[in-house]
């Protein structure tokens, strides 16, 4: 599953015309290139809910908990993209599939080739052998990936020592980001309630194809109205 997830992460990037070194705007990709609606809703920060995906026919939606940090929202969006594209039993919970989606998300946002090359270049330039917090902040902000997701990858690739790992896990990342001149937006919740969607145009197309009634078409133009199709009402 891990190997397959990495393969598809690279394949989808290639299909989208993105090189392995190119930064990715996951929300832009989902909304504009994949025609997937992305709905941000603010739930409790303490909630375990991070995201979900719904699909029916030509309609696909990814729901994101905006009470999580922006970095986590980005990771969750890519995670749910995996389920939408590759998980044909989305309503069935499976730990293995969940891990596969996490692997896909991590490599879709931050391919190994780019991660290792960028890190190697920084260490070589500064004549160091071990990454420190400045490297972590650089990589997180370059790829727009969550702090925990980056630490996990570095650990998996054995690119950090146990001592460095302990320091990174205990670091107050927002304070460190400000110290090194990075914005703290990646490490904070956005708490936004908005929808990125092209469904007005999609609804019109469905109407013209005779797949929905005029009353159904009008209901789809109301914000969030397409949920009744997704839920089968």
C-alpha cells in the first residue's frame, strides 16, 4: 500500500503537469483543476474530525475542518483527495487505507526527491550534517506542509538524529517561526467558513442534460444546496 500510494502521488503530480520540485497549492488544484468543491467549516479545535469526502455522479466535495492549523488542513485536503480518487469504498473505515492516504498526502505535497535535494543543498551550503529548526521551518514553508508531517517524513527517512528529533518535537514552532522571520499562518487555525466551488456551472450543465429538474437546479444555487444530492435526498 505504501509503495502504491507513493506511485500515485507522483503520477497525479505528473498528470497535473507538476514537477517533483514544484510547490503545490492543493486547494487550487482541487477546485480549479479537478473540479472538486472544497468546503471549509469551523468545528471545535478539540474535535477529532479533520475532513471528509462525498461524491455522487459528477459531483465531488471535500469538507475541511478549518479549526485545525492551515498546515493540517492542507495535509487533510490531499489525504481526502486520495480517498476520492482511489478509495472506491469511501464509507468504509480501514486503518490500512488511512495510512495509505497519509503516505499519499505526504508525498503528493512533498516528493522525496525534492525533500532530500533541498535539504542536502542547505546543509552543504552551511557546512552542516544535521538539520536544525531553521531547516525545518524552511522546508515546511516551502512545501506548505504541517510540522508533524515533516517530522514524520524526516524520521522515516532517518534524516534526523534522535536528539534532534526530540528537540524538534519539543520546540514551540510558532515562536520559532517568528524568530526566523516566517509567518505563523501555517501553524494556526484559519477558522474560516467558505466554499470553493464551480457548482453553479455544473448545475446548469446537469439541467441542460436533463439529469436534474429546474427546481433542483435552483436549489443547487443556494450555498451548500448541493448536499441534498450528495446525501441522496
